[in-house]
C-alpha cells in the first residue's frame, strides 16, 4: 500500500503558504506584531495561543485546536454599562442590538442569516464591564466571519437609520419589561445596586438601563457611544479552533488592519465601596408569590487576592446540603431556600445571601436566624472537608470549561480584556488551590462579621408590612459629579481598503469530520457498555441511560409524574448514605451527579 500522507501534508502546507502570500499582497497594511507564543509544557494547566497586536491597537489571540473542524470567533470590546452615566443608562446593551442590524456591506438582518446558512451559531452579550460578539462555525467559514465582524467595527454608522433605531429601542424596552419589570424578583438586582453603590457609581444601575433613559436617547447619542468605545484599540479578537495561525493572522490584517484607531481608553479607577452602617430597604414585587430577604456586603474586585477565599466562604455558608444555611434554615424548614454567593466585577465585588422564608416565618425572623447561623459557623469553623470539596469543585469547573473551543476562547478573551495577560488560567487555578482554612476565616472577619450590609426585603402585594426592619436609608443624589468621557468632537472616519469589501468571501474547503474510535461490551448482568477515549482534558464522564421515563407511566395512568419523582428521589438518602454524605463525596472529587427523567428514559450523569 502506498502512503500519500506526507505528500498530502506537504500539499496542504503549500496551499496555506500560497494563501498567506495572496492575502499579504492584497492588504497593503503594516503587519501585526507577534507579542508572545504560549505552548503547553508537560501537564501544566494552559491554553496554548499566539498573541498579536495590529498597528491600530487591535489585540489578536489565536488558539490552534484541531480536535473538531470548527472555529469560534469572539470579539470583545472593553466597554459595558460601567462606561455610562446618570441619565444615559443602557447604551452599551442598546448598541449590542444595533450591531446586528446591518452595516455598509452587510444587509439589514443579514448577520444572522449568513451565519445560520453557514451552519453556525452566534450571539452577543453585554455586562457591566464588556460587550462581546461571538460565533461558532465550520472551519471553512472563518474568513466570512472576519469579514462580518470587521464590517460592523469599521463600517456601521452610515447603516444606522432612525427606523432601525426605533425598532431596537422598542425591542430593548420590551426586553426590560419581560426580564425585569414584569418578572418575579426581576427588579431585585436594580434595587440592591442603587442602594449599595453611591449615586452615580457605574454599578448603581443595571446593564439593561432605565426606561426613561431609553426614551430620551437619540441616534446621535448612540453614534457617539460607538465612536468613543468601539475602536480597534479597545477590542480583542480571539479565534480558536481548526485554523492555521499564519493564514489567520493575515486574514485579520486584511479585514481589520485598515480600520482607524479610536480614542484612547484609560482604566476606570474608583475607591472601594464602604458602608458605615446597616441599610434596610424594601419594595413591593407585584409578581412575587413569596417574600425574599437579601443581604449584600461589599467586597473586592475581580482577581483580588481575596477572590478565592471569598468564593470558598460562600460555598461553606450557603451552597449545597452541607452548607451552614441549609443545615440551619432549610433542613429544619425555617426557609425554603437559603444560598450565598460571591460575585466580583472589574471595579468592585459583592457577597450576597438570599433567603426565602418557609410559610409562617417572617423576614425579621430570618434576619435573626442569619445572625444565629453566622454564630454557628464561627463555632463550627472551616473544616478540611470544606477545603477539599471547594478545591475539587473549582478544578473541575475550570477543566470542564476547556472541553469546547468556545470555552477556551472565552477564557482567553476575558483574561486579556481584564488583566492584559491571556495566560492566566494556571495562575488563577493555583490561587484557588492555595486557599487555606485560615484564609477563609480571615475574609469572613474582614468582610462579613460585624460589617455593615444592605438588607433588601422583597414584599408581596398581598402582604406589604413584613419587612425585616423599617427602611432607614435614602439615596443621596447631591454628591454626583458627571464624568467627562470625551464625546465632544468625535468624527466617523471610514477605513480605506485596496480590495472590494462588498464581495462576501466564499467558503473554504469542506472540513473533514473525525469520528472518535469507540468500543462496546455487554456485562454479565445485561448492562450494555459503550466507551471512547479522549485525552484532551483529564475528565471521565459516565452516563447511565435507563429505559423507563414518562412513557412507562402508561401502565399506571393514575400515577402520572412518578418517573420524575423517582428521578428526584434518587438524589436523596439511600440505605447506606445520606444525601449530604453523597454530595460531600462527589464534591471532594470535583464531580456532581445529575439525574433527570425524559419521555423515554431516566438518565444519570456523573
């Protein structure tokens, strides 16, 4: 048998070289500068990548990964609702919508159509600190994606019409009504934020913005927001998957290299949020069936040294059946639910506890029970098991996040945007793995014990007089100084290309699907086993599929729903182990179990 493998490999590399030379000859722009190349060494936790910077300031990350014939493209702009101001909230999210409405060379609503027809998926998202746009497509569609993303970065504003603007304004207002104003507990985050942060602090409103601000915004306001923040020097494009780095960087140069640099963007620096006394506030939620108590403590920003121990503290206090709040409140049926979580953003962080009372218990009693639970925590302390299950869970979370090319790309993009260093995953995991019992107690004493918090009582329309304590805080609006973001004198300058941007790139060669090898075996007890080996990440997944879902209920029609109840009960105690013991054992291993019932099967996944 003749071996053509080497010849095919050489031919592939020859074609790639011709492609690179062809692209280079059509751009005419200064080349991207290679800043660093990171490769994996041994068993270290790292996402291999190459980092480039274009002359216009655009940062480019390339992560070559041939495990699947796909590419994931993410372009992250370092702007979110934290770059807004009082009276002009919601711009960042509003502009996310406008970016899908067509540009000079892409027709109205064509962005979705082009990617869907290419066999891909896409979306965008906005949070406090960044806005990103991303798509996953077959590898032969990469050039088309770069054409699409570059066209809306450099050729958008002339396509923004009053009609499109009004349609998207209505869409965003509708989204606010659907997800916030008319949803149970939908206004909780907004109410908490405005009472936690000083008036005018960029975290004191939600990314969705206020209706009155959305009503007063005009097209020019929105265009100024784009001109100020959507320059290539405030963006990172991350591309991962089945790609050739040399060819890909030349394509990025071709489509993005001519886009002019935007105004310089400097980091926002704010003093930490400090509360001098407990703040009690309440509001009536017309859609909530049950009241809710929420206590929030200000903490530290993302990537701070206390980030890891605060996350561990949240798990010990209020995550899982072994947590303090579950044992003190939920198990004795004083609360239906009691959870704690630590959330950190670029400028600040929050440690929050949410408690839903069991019928018959008031919010004021839950407030006292929370204080008693903290005393119980101090008496119990942090155990070795707490630390083991926390570290196991974190390690599992980060490793599982690397299973897909989109997961790898998202991590690289976030690290670059917020730290300037894409190679952070190993350092971050090491920080979590170094947490000690003493660290957890230290952050508890520093941020929680005896510290002031914002306590929000969410009241139902049927019972408005059961707040934890009477309201004692009113937002002070007299100390606000409007930021100068530099919107004056902004000009729209289009790129000058030496190729026809109106021509949408065609498809590359069809990618080949690599079906992994698998094996089968029948056990003596009748169980059928099928397996496959994948060494990309150090994880083993076991899925047990048992015939007998809702379809089997036809034999006992008077007991409809028993399949689902059975699946739920399998998460509870067994003859030998309690639910808490099983949860603890799994958490130490960094694993979890999911049991669900469908129409045909009950599925157990570990």
